[in-house]
């Protein structure tokens, strides 16, 4: 079948995105020809500002290099402007005479800068700010001239002014309206922005009306004159007073235009069904959009029609604006001006340059304007769009999404608190779930890779920080390590997950059988893989697979912590940090008898005896007569508690009893890494539950459970997991969470990294939402722990080779 | 011919493990047993920071030091790259299941084989080059 011919006029972001979408769904339907008036392939126009500011180069902002067009079989005519379209014979004609016949024509001519009809607008040194040529002209001018005036205090104008200032010019911004960016910001935010920019060295003339541009004898601009007669010297004038849809060609060939080329919901021009229009040149239901997100939505719809799928209609976009103006984060959505029968919730902190205004009507959020801190922008936008009832969260609304279900800890990563459905990248319509999925399934570990795969943060870049946070939260703190792909160690190509799966699926019970099944390259592994495999075996097949002490690190083999001089430390268990006189007396006696040099109270509310000789260990344990504290293992360590309601005048719950119950239920539990718990009796949280693997906080009506906190190298605040009423529920939820971690975690992966890898939603689905599964998990842990020995007293049962404690003397 | 001092039986050493031999002259010796029952002996002192090698995980013909996870070869006592340094070797004879060490070597005062050679390649850990004096006070 002969292919149809598609000709595209204009080679910008909206048009090329349409082609990309089309090639995705119908790669062989058309022979495609593209005309671009600029001599460049499709580039990211939004990033011209960083180029002007010298932060990026032109090469950085190219979206589709020339090779891309060639690879897709597209005929590309660069630097050729289409000057006529003969609709009767269906041929497009360029200014150099090139002709291209079409079956479908896509008009994507974008917009032109609006040049106010001022005297002197044609002088040398007066330019618009729209494309690469303008940008280069500004860069060149800044090298030789001093004074710049930017007319227009919108986004484009401010970016131009900032860039010129960074390139050494003194810059004045002229703005007719009473405050900057009046279409995106309210008055307070607009004035904060002005103040901040002034402190960086920009000058402003707000409310000033330009009357004329004055030239010198050579025909170059020398000053701007305002109404009232005052003048501002200028040897460069940048016109940034807005854009107008570029409809010159469309009007010339008889397409109906009214504030843009008028299109229907399928992006076809209403005049000629063979001709489509997308992007800034198109007027849909009376609106010509200038933001990337709606244009990309249009591109998608247009592509499905070009592909003859006939599905999809563009119904217009509700837009939010998320911008970074010279490094300052701004966000606005909906009706952020307020007034009338609306109410406003306002937070203003000029010292920290944060301002937030939420506009509420009845029980609904109808608009938001954020300055400085915009992390919650997409959350607010979702509520505005969905018309969500906010009555129940109104008190907390201002403090953002993170604040809900949190007893007041400011999380260090808001990204992890976002639901999967939240939109992260407004330009490309990418949701958090899509990014997380791509990171996990494709093993992504750099921002660039995420951009390439999902397009998130690839357009305006204002969500870059958020995408990075998601990357960190998903791939764990070591997010450059590509966890999916990394083998366990140099002995094998298998990764941790493959090993876990093989052990479960093939019911493997010994290290040797794992090595054989998975083609290990070494006969008996190494110090990295053997402890990992040993853990996977005994955690997957409790009471079936036998622990191998020789595959354990010395601390777990000797049940004490080795110190730098080869001696050991001994930490007896004190249930929930509680002790008594006879225990303390025995500890004192042991310290004297075995001449133990240092006695220290640990962070886990226990007592550490440091400097015990290995040959004394068994006798020390015996004389202490206290259970092993397992301070040496990848096991449950402590359950730290506060005093709780038994003594504390603020206590609302009996945290010590709760802690003892947890510790007695969970001790002897091996895990991928050490596990620490804490129970606080009230939200004052004296037991520091917020940085524990499982942190429990008593509140009046029960207990809040937090998971995946970590006080280690990088402090990670625990995430809210659920709220329960009874001790039995705390025990069950904690046990189920820890069993899931034991079953799915990779060796040496703390809960924070495990949860970061699989996602809190996954863990909640398995433990909180699914009661039957929760009970099964808790039961499996009970089974695994049932009958386990205390290694300090039942050496044989714990498979301890006691010969290690006796040196051979010669 | 050397004189040999029987110290234990092969079975007294755990497979993929070690025993510690104390000497009156000071300087413990670590005696290792591999998966295929080969026996090796090294000074029980990692060339890095003096960690007791007898407490490490044995794999193949290597041991991982329990303090900082240097990998030391059992055959030559030397650290695997990028680490540099060697623990002193002792001769071992196994006959009829009995493990014996060379008496002359046993009696020789404890010295590290090659003091001063222990360092990270790349020179980012120069402090490691100073090897602690052997703890002989008890002798």
C-alpha cells in the first residue's frame, strides 16, 4: 500500500511531539515531511533562558537531533519557511520553491512575539525574545553594550532580564501592570518576587508606560522614553510584552482564524478537515494555550486522529503554572485572586521568602498561589481540578500533604509521601507511579535516564528536584547503584532478588545447592555472598534450612561484638530498657571478676561491657544470667521505650509494657539487617520513634505506627504506617511488617531502603489493607521464632562451635 | 630437618574456619582449614590494622579480616589488590590428620613479615603503614 503523505509546517515542540506520538502508534502510515523556518532541529524553547544565562549551551537543549529525523525516515527541510499552501491541489510551497504534496497537513507555526506599535520599534538593538537567533543576538550584544531595557515583566521578560544581568549588563524591566507576572501571581507574591530580583541587581519601572524608543544618528536605539517624559538609557531593548498566535500563513490560505487557527476537539481546523493545527497557533474553544502541558495533550489527541484511530478528544485544559523564575519557585492554579464569596488561607514568611495563599470557596479549594515552596503545588492542583471536599483537612491544608498523618515531624523527603497517582511533571503529564515503575523495572539510576524513559522533568525542568527525590526514595540512598542489576558479588551474575526467588521456588536448603543451581563461579563463595545466602536460606525455610556459623560474620558466630583490639563487647538484654538491682549487681560482679575495662550505657537503653577477652565470653554470659541482647547481629536489637503512663505525668499510653511485649515477641529474630524499635507513650516521643525501623507512638485513642526510619549515616524519618487501638494490633502489625521485610528485603538492606525500593504503598497493601495476609505474615514470623534458642545459654541448639573460645596453647 | 610441633588435629579446626594458637613468645597464630581440608597458618594479625584473622570468614584459599574486610590470601599471607601488605606465614605439616607447625618458626620471636608494607594503594590511607608493635607484654 502506498503511504499517505503528511507535511508539517513548523518544527517546534508541539508539532514534533505530535509526530513522536504518531510514530509510536502508527509508525508506517505516513511519509512525513517537516518544514522549519529556523535552521535548527526541534529544541526546548523553555530552556532558552538557561542558555542566555550561560548555564546551558544550545547543544544541551536540542530535543530531537537531525539524526532522529533521519532515523524516523522524515524528510527535514531546515531554514525553509512555507509561504503558500495550494489547498486545491494539496501542495505546500516553501520560500525557496520547494514543494511538498500532502494528504494531511499539520500546521504548527507557534506564536510570534507581540511587538507594541511604538515609534522606534525598528531601530537596531530592538529585539524580541523568542528563538535561538534572538538569544544569540542578546548574548552578542551583552559583550559590547552596557544598558538593557526589557519591556514586559512576565516570565519571559524576567528570564531575559536575569540572563542579560548575568552576562554583565545593567538591566531595567519595564512593566505596565501594577505588579510582576500578574497573570500567574497575586499582588503579594508579585511584590516579593520584585524585591528578591531587586536584591540581585535588577531595576524595575512598574506601572510605566513606554511612549517611544529613541535612536542615535547611526540608527541604533539609545534610550526608552516613558509617558510623562522621563527616559531610561538603553542600547538594547528586549520586547517581551507577550506572544500572539502565528496565523499569517493560515489566514493567507483561507483558514478561519480568531485568536488563533480555530480547531475542533480533534485538532482539525474547522475550515479544512485535511488540515490540523496544534500548539500555540491553535485556538481551541476560544483559547490559544501557551504552556507546554496543554500543547502536549493536544499533540496526543492529534496523533490518534492522524493515525486514524478516531479516538480521543481534546476538551481543553485546566492549567496550573509551575515556574522557576531565576531560581525562585512559583506556582499558581485556579482562581488564586480570591475576593467575593471566597475565603483565603494565607501563610507569609518574608524572612524565609515563603508565601502561600489558598483560596477556598465553601468546602472546596478553588485556587492556590505559592511562592518559594511549591512542593505541594500538584497536590493542591489535584484538589482544585477534582473539586475535592476539603472540610476534614482544612486545618492542615496549608501545611501540605506531608503533614497529614504525621505527628509533626518534618519529613526530609516529601516525594515518598506522594501517592502514586500524584502528578509530578505537569508539562508531560507524568505521575509519580509512572516514574517509580520506570525506575524499578528498567533499573534507572540517574536523572537523565528517568528523563529519557518517562520525559519527567524534561521540558521546563521545574520538577527536577521532585524527580530527584523520587529517584532517591525509590532506588534507596545509594541510588547510583542500580539495585536491580547489581549482582550479589563478584562470585555470580545473579542479583539478590534472583537468589531469593531461586531459594523459594526450588526449595533450596543449603548454600552449596544455591551455588550449584545458580552457577556460582567460586567453590564456596566469599565473605560477601555467604552471609547473604545463609540469611536467605534460614529466613525462607525456618526450622528446615540449618544456620551455617562459618558463613556468618564473627560477631554473629561469637555472639559478641568484636572491637578494634580483637576483644569483644557484651550487651545483655534488658527488656524495653528496664532493669533491677539484682541484674545490676550481677553486672557489677562480672565487671570486677573479669576485669572488664569499660562499662557504657548504650543508645538502646542497655549496658555495654567492653573489652571482654574471647576466652571469657561463655563464663561472662553464664555469670550475667541475662538473655543475649543480640547487639551483635542482623537481628532485632532493642525496643527503646519512654517511661510511659505508669509514671510520666504526660503519658497517655503504657509504653514500657507495650515495649516489653514487642521485645519478647520479636527477640531472636534475624533480618536482612539490624532492626530497632521504639515505643513512646505520647506524641512528645521521648523514645525517638521517628527514626526507628518500627516506631510506635501512643496517642489518646491508641497507637500510631511508623515504619522505615533510620538514625544512621543518613537520617531518615519514619513514615506513617497506620493507627491502631490495642496492644494486640500493635504486635500484629509490627510483626507482619517485619516478616514482609524478612521475606522481601535484600541482605544488608535496612527497612528504609527496602521500603524505598518496593514502595510504601506496596507494604501497606500487604500489611495494612489486607487483614488476612497480615495475619499470615504474623503467623509465619511466630512460626519462625518458635523454639529458637538463646545463643548465650543453649550453645548446641544455636549451633555455636564452642572450640572457638579456647585458644590452642603451645 | 625441621622439628615439628603437633598442635591439634585437622578435625579440631572447623571447615571454612580457623583456630587461634597462643604462644608464650607472644603473637598468636591463626590456623585455617579450607573446604577441602587444606591447612594454612598465618600470624593472627592483619597487615592493615592488626585485626585477628582467625576470626574472619574463610572462603576459597582466602580469609576476610573481621575488622575492615581486607582479603588475605592463605597461601602467601598477602592482601588482595587494591590493598597492599602481608601477614607472616608459618609452615604447616599435616600427617595422619595431625597438624604440626615448625618448632623453629614457633619459637622465633613475633615479628611481622614485612612491616611497613601495609598500605592502601593510591596512598589514601598512609596511616595504615605504621604497624602496631606486637602485644608482647603478657609474655
